[in-house]
């Protein structure tokens, strides 16, 4: 019998991979061009989650059972909002990633 901890990690991994794929598909479907950096970000994070089960190594950057760090989650939400044609969620407009 599998432990619930393994199941939680697998669920977090699947959720992160699905969110990354949804963001990329939404941008393509809407015809919204992603910057070169955003495309590389989605690809590299997807690769790390697939290979290691999570995209960050430092436990201070995210929760123990999470597949994405806090800042990776914020950037993913920004890309998804951009793809949907909505402004970035409140409080996310001034991150180091989207300087204006």
C-alpha cells in the first residue's frame, strides 16, 4: 500500500504539470504571444517537475508538498492571466519578473 505522502507528491506534480500545459494552451488558443523568457520559463519548469517531481530545491522557497515555489506559482498565474486577456491579479503587478 502506498503512503499518502507519496500520493500527495504525485498529485502536486500532476497539478503543476496540468497548470503549465493549460497556461501554454490558453496562450496559443488566444493568439497571445508569450515572450521568449515566458516560453523558456514554462518549458524549464515543466522539465524539472517531470524529472524531479518539483521545480525548486530550497525548502524555504515553497511548501514541502508543493511542486512549484511561491514565485513560480505567481509567474504562472501572471502568464495565465495574460493568455486570458485579463490584467495580472491584484498584488502581482510588480514582481521582479514583469518590470514596467
